[in-house]
């Protein structure tokens, strides 16, 4: 049976589970940790939230009063570490007592924010990001660490705005993501090539403990599309090529993704609808160059999504460029023959690692027979890359191009999802359900040493 946690990615290290092969659920900073007045509440784990909801349900079922949170007296005011994105504290001048009723700039910004009962931004809320004032249109989705909204500026240009609530006890994932997008934006300026498969970045900011950044809006993820549509061999190959380009672009900008999987690729919109973008840069780390000292091991016992994570992650070592390519190979195999990776039903991380080792020594004929023949060389090529060695991207690109030529791939042909209903999977195929289940389980795992 497919284990519940095999495809789960848990974003927060859990040292209690460091010695265990069992994967741990995410402890996240709930949206409710922020209130419109900018006060921080305690961070609550997902389980606690669930437990409290369960208690409430139980109480109401039995007509019991719900026990309210008792206010605890704080002996000492806890020190709140300021978010790197928060504006500097406004210090009133010692000579002029602050008698003015006018709100401070960040207070004024807070007042423009409107939240629902769950402290999600309401449509119509206005936020100034760098020099663009955007209005929230709707919630697009929720990741393990924050919410993503559809927003638009005064000219109706649309963007995606990712938000995260600053929480003292949980390391910010947005910090590195913003750093990466900033570098990507600079790289794009310096090398104005139109074809980058990475999202545009339009600035970041913070109001109180709500942090946010603006990025290009994209369409559905590759994973959700292949759940809905029966894709052809040609589409699978085109997706593999697009996905590869995104990795090369990210490496060129100096980052390793560490969570390459079909769920982290999304289709572009309108003129970009035949492009696939690499998204969710929340786990990126700096590329290790050959000249860098060899790190001994990662601070994590495991990091990534078990189904697609590289062997390096199973060994608790630092991930490098080679590892993104390894995860890409697993993702490609999953596109050509969905749910057929030999470890898809294995829940022991050690065994998954062993099966991946086996796959590289002797790739399963079942899987290879569904892929372009060139993948045999690609797998060999990726396996030979040294830990800090720069991959030979050109060799892999040439192999992919040769596969495309052999199969007479037409890159201008519409994808199945552009054809609408006729290309949709039949519900009775079971595939839609299977992938939907996989998707819900398909999140990352981080286990502390
Ligand atoms: N640039 C974007 N354009 C359109 N929708 C987006 C964009 N970025 C994210 N989304 C939507 O928001 C959802 C949450 O995205 P996010 O990157 O926070 O998390 P995730 O990848 O789903 O989860 P996690 O970060 O835990 O891996 C996505 O599943 C997607 O539906």
C-alpha cells in the first residue's frame, strides 16, 4: 500500500524524530499568528490546531462548554526578533512627545489590510510592495508555510503574492526565497534572454509580522495537469525538456533547488502557455562550486520529497547541482510512466535510498522502455557527476534534442490541456484519483540530524 508519508514534505526540522525513519508532520506558523493590529501570538503546531478543532467539535457534540484559552500573565516580555524584511523600528524623537493622532507609516499600511476570521487577507485589501500598490483579488493556494494570493495593480497587471507570518520559533523559508528571486532578477537584467523558466520578481516587504513578495503569475502545476489529462509521449518529452531548462537557469543564478518534482513546475499563461516554470524556491541553497571546500555532511538527516529526493539526501549529505538533475530524472520517469517508480510504495527512507541506488546501477527495463532511449545515457551521465562538479548541461541538452528530433516533436503543438474536454482523463481510469491522492501526500520532509 502507498504509505501516507512517502510523498510528504515537512518543512520544519523535527529533532525528536532525528533518529527515526518515520517522517514527521509540519509544524507551521498558522495564519492566525498575525492579527491586523500586528501582534504576535504563540506559534501553534498543525496538530494543536487540529486537536483544538477536534475538541471544539467534541464539546459541541456533547453540548459541553468549550474551554477558553486562559490568559497567561507574562513575567517577562519576550524579545521579538525582528524579521529581516520588517521596516526599521520608528523611534520617536526624545524632544517631541508623540501627541499626533496620525498613524505611523507601517500602522497606516496595516489599516489598509483586511482579514477574514482565519486572518486570511480579504479581497480588496491593499498592500504596497516596493513601489507597486496591489489589491488582493483572491486566495490562490496554501503551501506548507504560507498563503499565495492573486493580486493586481492599478493597471490590472496581475501577480502572485506569497505571504508568510513571521514566527520566532520557526525559521523563515521566505528569506532565502526572496534572496534567490532577487538574484534571479539581477541575473535577468544582466543577461536579458527571454527564455528563463524562472518567475519574475517585483519586490518584497513586511507589515507587522506579515511578510510578502510579488512574483509572476503562472497557471496550474504540471502535477495537477497530468492528473487531469492523459498526456502523450511527445508532451511528456516536451515537459521534461522544459523542466530541465528551469534547473539549468536556477543553477546559472547560483542556486540548487532541493525539491525538484512535477508539483514544483507550473505552466505559463497566455503567450507563455507552452513554457513550464520552476517554482517554489523555498528550499534553495547556494551552488557549491568545484573550488569550494567539500562539506562533510548536511545539517539534515533528510530533506526533500521522498519520491523524488536524490540519493544524497537519503545519505544525509549536502545537495548539489547533480542532485537536482537526479530528482529531475525521477520526475521525468514519473511523467512517462506515472506511479511506476520502484520505490513509489515503499515507506522506509533507507529502503527508498537503496532502491534509488539500484535504479542508477541497473535502471528498471520497465521504466526505461517507456522513456526515450537517450535517457539511458542521461542517467549514466548524471550518475557520473562529482559532488561539486558542474554538470555537462550541454551533453544532456543534446541528448534531449536528439530524442525530440527522433520522435519528430513539434514544439508548437498545443498541449492536451489546451484542447479541453476531449483530452481529459476518463474518471474511471483511476489515474486522476491516484494522482490526486499522491499530490495530497506529495510534500517535502526535513529531518534534523
Ligand atoms: N506564481 C504563482 N502563480 C500562481 N499560483 C501560484 C504561484 N505560486 C504559488 N501558487 C499557488 O499557491 C499554492 C501554494 O504555493 P507555495 O509555493 O506556497 O506552496 P506549495 O509549493 O504548494 O507548498 P510548499 O511550499 O509547502 O512546498 C500553489 O500550490 C499554487 O496553487
